[in-house]
C-alpha cells in the first residue's frame, strides 16, 4: 500500500509539474493551429526551443535582463512562424507539415553544432539564467513544501505557480478569441476554406495569424521548461515532444479550451505512474526480471501509453472533452 501511495504521489507531482505545463502550452498552440484552424503543423518544438534559447542566450551571453530575453524569445517565434508560413500556407496541408518538421530538426542540429557553440553552448547548452526569475518568489526557495501529498522545493513551486498562471491566461485568451468574429472565421476555414474565401475573407492572413499565435504559445512552453530545468540544451527539444503534445491534445479533445490542459496533465500522470508502478512490481519480484528489467521500463511505459491512445481512438476518437465532429474534418 505504501508503494502505491508513493507511486500516486510521484505521478501527481508529474501531472502538476512544469513538464505538464510545458506540454499543456505546446498543445494549446497546436490546438489553435490544428484543432481550430485545421493547420497540420509538426514543428511546434522549434518554437519552444527559440523561446528557451531566447532567454538563455540573452541572459548568459549578452548580459541582458531576463524579461528582455522573454521578449526576444517571443519575437524569434513570430519570425519563425512567418518564415514557415509565407511559402507554405497557400499550398496543401502536407507542405506545411513537411516544412515545419524539417525546420524543427534543422534548428536543433544548428543549435547543437560546433559553429553555434559560442552562442548556444553546443551540445552542452546554457545554464544559470533563471536566477532573476527565481529570486522573485515571495517565499524561501531553498525550503521544502508539502502540498496534496507531494513535496516541492520553493523554486519548483514558484515555477509551477507562474507556469499554471500562464496556462490559465492562455486558456482565457483562447476562450475569448473563439467567441469573437476571428474565432468563427478560423473555425470556418477548418470546415470549408473555399466557402470562407467566397465570402471575401482573406484565408491566407487568418491562417498566418493562427500559425503565429500557436507559435507564441510554443515559445512560452519552452521558456517554462528552460526555467524549470535551469538549463537550455538543444537535445531537450526533439521532435518527439511535438508528437507527445499532439497525444495530449487528442487525449483531452481537440478544439476545446481545456482539452490540451487536461490531456497534458493526464498524459504526464499516466507516464509517471506507469514508470513508478512497473519499477515497483519488478523490485518486488511480481514481474520477473527475465520478462522485464528496470532498464526497459523507460521504453515500455510509452508502449503502454501508445496502446491506451489506440484504444482511445477506437472507442472515443474525440478525446475526453472533444466533439466527434471535430475529428472528422480535413486538415488544410
């Protein structure tokens, strides 16, 4: 029983921690682009990397204030969205998908290259750039705090508090936008782009706005992750994270304000609970080491999550909060 409580506590902390915030913000951005507008975008992690390195490079390499680094990260994400959208948004959906996934991997390789080492730190990345942010905490950051059976350091608690505040404000913004004329237009583009164009709307501009907005959310995700870990390393921002964000969106429900948030929390909870639970069963001998070893758990937990997603897509493809009609629409 004690092991089960410990596993639940660890999983709960994962579902509430900065990694859950990271995937929630990534998924919120994807929800704007794919869920509401129908843009098939597979390079969300590139925007997160720009947000993270916007802060890291500004503070450690250029000696700029932390908040200037935040602004630089946002501007960099907007520039990337424009560069990706200008040549692809007038074409079919698969062109945007290919361009974004290639750009994300290309940027990661560029940031970790030898030539970029003086600026980005190469494969070792950059660190010690979050001190100004942590120093703003109204409590002692070196102390440990117990909340809902989980234990947090003061600095972790500060990052999580601000991170969830950013998520809440992001959800409020999406809720307001989707009830405004702009939201009705982008949802109409997802359903029938030609009909919207026939009504005199500039479909290309609306698509670009959705791509930029989603990219900015991605940049904030990268900032939260970088501040939470205290480092910015290019290999932390691999394309697999984009697909995990899609998994969170599918789990919670596309084109729903709270879908990405609940999906991200559940995804991190399930992954961590599977990890801790499997290791406990192996240590107790319930699962023979000949069948599964502790070193295999890191891979097996994602297999279990994948099987769960397959069952979800079979029996409830719209996710927890989604509408089945949302997943029947073509990407543009």
